[in-house]
């Protein structure tokens, strides 16, 4: 999964267009969107976090430890980290068919 694909997955779930050109701009825009959801549609934020498979316990711990930091920035970082983990895992465990020995092919 390339950088753009996991970013596109986030945009699809949030329903918002975010910058794909620059990682820092993407992160800043995502943090602003999260802050907006915290204030206006918390249920949607929870749904997005669930669908992106962001650990609730990790978020609670992180938010409790960093009480003076912007929650949107922290949550955006957690979302991006999780998406990158999933992308790395998919890449690691996807093998091309040519790697399978002939005697094990169906």
C-alpha cells in the first residue's frame, strides 16, 4: 500500500479532501478535521477511529499523558501511525505468486 493509498483510505472515511502532495500539510489538515469532529460530530470521529482500527486504549493513554497538546494533532498522529503499520504489514505479507514453489501451487 503506497502512501497515497492509505491517505486515500482516510479521506474516504472522513469524506474530506486532504492534501496528498505534502505529508506535513496532510497531517495538519487531518488534525484540523479531527478537532472539528471532536466539537461537532464526536460519534463520527469514533466511527472513523474504529474503522481505521486505531487502538482505543492507546489513544486514551496518549491523551492522558499529553494533556497540554492539541488532541487533534495527537489523534491524527495515531491514525497516520496505524495506517502506516497496516501498509507495512500488507506489504510484508503479500507475496507474488512467483515466490511459491511449483510443487506447492494448486
